[in-house]
């Protein structure tokens, strides 16, 4: 009852105060009619408070997100399911869900009532132009009486998480020779390739190809033995994302940093779909990715990546060198100087294919593509170390330039300082 009294609206308090005043005046003046009116006016908010308070904990709530991950600029549908778990109908319900400002305004709904054991489902859409991990909820329900005298609020504890991932664009297939050297010379490697003496045979099973019979083991064991199936060798690669704040230009969704994140997501998903086991490395070192659902793990990580205050790529270079078995390194880079390019360039050796996606960050300030001499010098340095160069100026999709990742051409500077 105390909770109900605390939930009185301005109208409810006015009724209660008017009723009490009428009662006091009726007693002082001896007016029985005024006394009856005072009792009625004062009793209305009290009865409403009692009825509303009785329905305070009689609702259950569930929330569903479809999908639970949405791409930047995409929409997700939030479905609220309210159930009246009692045998009495509810009164007027005012529903408000808690939504971060990045997903839009808070959705509000009004339900006239929910019948006994009744269920109501409410849908609304959210959309974000910013990457991130957003908490939706908790839901608050305000239960009001038909006269608007009492309004009792209740907040549910459940909340759900919507992950807004970077934009992923499909990339054309490019032959990256060496991308499988992290786990062998090809996607599969036969155990028998090492020679008969090194083969670990097994018993013959119905349906096995007789061409795989291992005669030496058959003679030794006295039963038919066959070579084991080819073992799948997972190839490995590394994806470097330059997140240094000073290496990027622009603000918001159109900044060079957001373009770099989207490019890294597109490349990572593309390579993961081609069967490459991938590591994500930033200028702050290696990031942890789960082995299952690599594409989703990568997108979840990139959804929350932020610009860093780090000034150099030393930790990134160190993490790449510790990779050991990487057969492919793709680096999505912002602005860097030729000396940093030399340190990164030395990571690539004869067993590694290196692809450098160089963002021409000055074009985010309106400069002409390739007009910066340092940008040209960095291309020349990395190309000199055998890296393949993919140039990415402002306003260009990574899909339109990804074919350059298959080019083995060299990049040098002409005597006049231009590209040659």
C-alpha cells in the first residue's frame, strides 16, 4: 500500500488533498453531504493505489533480437513478449524499453490491458550507423489505473546485447600464392607422401579403396591394412589492423579509421571463408579470436575496436614475427613513415605472402590520391621487400581494388619523385 501511495500521480495527490480538505470542512461546518463527498474523493486514489499495488509483480517479460548481430547501417527487430501470469486482467500499461542513443529514441507503447494469462508481443526496430556492442534493456512498465490517479513503475532485470559489426563487402577471389604455406604446400597433404615406412596404417574397412592397401603392414600383421585418409592441414595467416589515432584522418563513420576497420572485416571474412586460420593483430599486439566461428569472432572483435594512442607499430611487428607459421600477412595500414615501413617490410620472407592495404589518408582531407611523397615512399619500401600493394584512397571500396593483391609487380620512385 505504501508503494501505491508513493506512486500517486499529480492528479491522484490532488484528489486525496481535496478529499481530506472536504472532510475537515465537513466536520467543522457539520455538513453531512460534504462529508460524503470528501470520503468519496479521498477514497478514489486510495482504492486505485491498492488495486495497482496488487498487480505490481504479476507480469513476466522476454526479449528477442533478430538478428543478434547487425551490420553498420542495417536494422534489427526487437520483440518484447509480455505475459500476465495471474488470473486477473491488468490495467493500463505504459511500456518503455531502454535503448542506447546510438540506436535511436526510446520506444514507448501503451497497452489497454492484458487479459488473465494473456500474452502480448510488441515489435520495434533499431538501427545504428556506429559499430559497437549495445545493451538493450531493462524494460520498464508503468501500471496505471483508468482514472490516471496512480502510476506504478516496474523495471525488469533482463537485458540483451546487440552487436553492430563493421560493414563487410564481398571480395573477388584472388590467387595469393603462398597463403597455404602456413600448414603445408597445399590445402591437403597426404600422410603417405613421407614414404611407406612413415605411414601409420589402419585396418581395412568395408568400402576402402584397394589402391590404398599398405602391403608391408598387411604382410606383417596378417590382415588387410590400408593407409590412413589424407589429413587436412589448416593454413594460417595474420591480419594486421593499424588503429593508431595519429595514423588516420577524419571523424565519424566516414573517417579513414572506419574505412580501415571495414576493409579488415571484409578481408578477414573473405579469407576465413576460403579456409584460412586467421590471427588478428593490432598496433597493441595480438588479439584473441576463438577457433569456432572465426568470422563471427573476428567481427565481434572489430565491432568494438577503438583508436589507440600508440605511436609506433613495434608491438604489431613483434606479434607478427612470433606467428611463425603464418603463410599470409595482410596489413591494413594508415599513415606511416618509410622507417616504420622498413620494420614491417622485414616481416615478410620467402615463405610468406605479404599484402599491404595502404589507406591514402591525406585524401580524407581533400588531397589528390598519391600526392603525398611519404605515401609513395612507403609503397616503394614495402614493394622492395616483396609486399603486394593495394592502394585505398577516400571514396573507394576495398572490393574495387582487391584485385591488386594478386599482383607481383614492383613499385619504385621515378627520379622526379613520382610513382613508376
